[in-house]
C-alpha cells in the first residue's frame, strides 16, 4: 500500500488538471473501442472507475473523498449499463457518450476552480462552526437527539394509526408506496438524523467525559432513540432511507474519528448489502413479477429483439444490475430525444409545491411530466443526478451545474475536518450521499432533498439559539 501511495503521489495526475485530461482521454478511448469490443471497452471503464477512487484515497487517506467518489460511481454505473445485459438498453449515439464522458470532468473542474480561487485548508474563524466550540455544548447536542428522535418516533406512530398498518408486515405489494401521510412522512424519512447526531454526541462524551448536566439515563436514551430510528426504515420498507442512514452515520463516524483507512467504508458497503437483503423481500415482489418488469418493452424502437440476456442472469443479480443502471438508460434516452427544456423550473420543486398548495395552480405540465416518455417502461422510472440539469438547460446547463456542484463539494470537503457542528456534519454527509448515489435520482431537484436542506438551515438556526447563552457566559 505504501509503495502504491508513493507512486501515485509522484505522478502528474496529482494535479487535478492533468487528472481531468486523463479521465477524459481514457473514456474517449473506451468509446472508440466499444464498437469493436464491448468487453474491452467496459473493462477499461471499470478499471478507470476503480483507479480514480483509490487514486484519491491514496492521495488524501480519506475513504469518502468527494473528488474521487462521484467520478468513480458515475463511470462504474454507466460502464455496467454498456454491458447491455438487458436487451431493452439501446445502443448509444455519439452525443450520449459525450454527455456521459464530460460529466465527471466538469465536476472535477469545480475542484480546480476552487483550488485556484480560494485558499485551500484555510482555518475556520472562531464561531459557531469552529473546531472546538461545540465541545462546550454537549448538553445541547443531547437535547437535539432527544427532540429529533422523539418527534420522528411520534410521527411514525401517528402514520401507523392513521393508515392502519405497518408496511413490513403487510402482504400487499404496494403497501410501502401507499404508506404516506402528508407532512408527517416528510419528517419520518429523516430518521437518519438521529443516529448521525448520536454519533456526534457519543464522540464528544467519550472525548471530554461527562458534562455537568449528565444523568445516568442520558446515554441509554440516546441508544434507544437511535435504535428506533434505525428500525423505522425497515418497517416502512424504504431501502433508500436505510441506505442514507447507513451512509450518513458511517460517513460522520469516519469524519470525526479520522480513521484514515478503508475499514469504515468497507463496513458501510457490507451494511448496505445486508440492509438490501433484509428490506427487499418485504416488498412482496416475486421473482416472476420482477422479471416481467425488467424486460417489459416500452415504446422505444431502438432495442434488440429476441431473447433477453437478462433472463440468464442469476435472480440475485438481476435487481442490483437494474438498480444501478436503469437511471443511466432513461437519461440516455432523454439526451437522445429531448427537444423541450424547462429553463430552471425543475430545480424549483419545493417553492412550486408550496405555491401550488397556496394558490391551487398546477405546475406539473410546465415542469415536465413528459419526462416519463423517456423511461424504458412505466415501472422503471428512475433518472440519475444530472437528468434534471439537462432537462432545464441542455448540455450547457448540465456543465455549469456540475461545475457548481464540484465547487460545493470542494468547499464542503475543505472545511469538513475543521467543522464540529453536528448539523453541518449531517449536511456534509448529505452532499456526499448525493454523489455516492448519483445513479438513483436527480437529488438536487426533488422535494425531499430541498425540504431537508430547508430543515437543516432551520436546525442550524435553532442550534445557534440553544448554544447562544453558553457563548455569552
């Protein structure tokens, strides 16, 4: 490992500008090879994805490095898509390939711009997000855990009382989809906040010892509320909610303790796989049903006819393959066929929802319900992170917004080690989660993400209020 790290640190690729050219060039070669040898092209892309992740890991000793995470996952998932194990996946045109190729490059360009325009590694001023400030406010962190955990548990119980069942114990295939009470559910799916703040609380407690207000029941209560929060995604049969809980908790733990190794990251991947195996059967979707959904032709004509090679794939691999590749396929059709753009409206999901509730105006037509026409079929309806960027402004909009996301990621990572505010840590983990699961949703433009961002801002203000008296004293 040391020799590999030393080799990497002495290559020109340590300069992000050269690494961008390297990523672009290798992807371009893979594109050129694709028409001659699909396997060679895909293997080259997979090797590039693995290399980029470990390149940034060895460069920084941080397993959750944002500069490496997004390009690696992005290239890895679209490479798997290009295997075309599902014959419903069509052959990409040159324009589509180029969009996929430039996306990680312009994202990393945001890091280059940040390093150029800002002083990397600058110290945070002594304020509410400084290094040691909140070590004196552990009781406020405890109260935050109790308030968040209790509120979410009560709202979950309220949902169960209103709807009359718990999805995990239902035999109805649509139970988890129908389990929804407006407003209440928006908070229930934020159960991952609780273990995230609990990790922060336990970190401070272990580091500094008991605080003056400490009672013997404080620590057990934190554990209890965390367990309830962990169980909730299982009971509502939400894989993505559980994934976010596992990812965010592991991310914050690794960020706080700075282990500087892969152990936490590997553990996280194992927990993600185990949670997937636990939750998926509770959806009551049979192998035959899923097989039909995955191979059902839509209206698209650019697909292969005849037997579908997906049928020969072991059942245990079918769903994961579709899970990580279908959004790229839907997006590729969008790139191929998109002629109508929404000029920013896709990024205004939260305010438009609020306006709709107040005025009764329906904005769905202007924000692009026609997006469904790009799907492989009506059941496979996920799109990747950049799909709504593209829907708003096309290729130029995608490039600009990915540069902005790169700048955001570079800033969050730069100050992340210095910040000890638990709410900021959740925000930091959320940014990382968006890039790690970039294949699953256009996160920046969906209601849940925007609602969470608004809530995090409110919590930051609330945390300032809770700690303000101690600051004055």
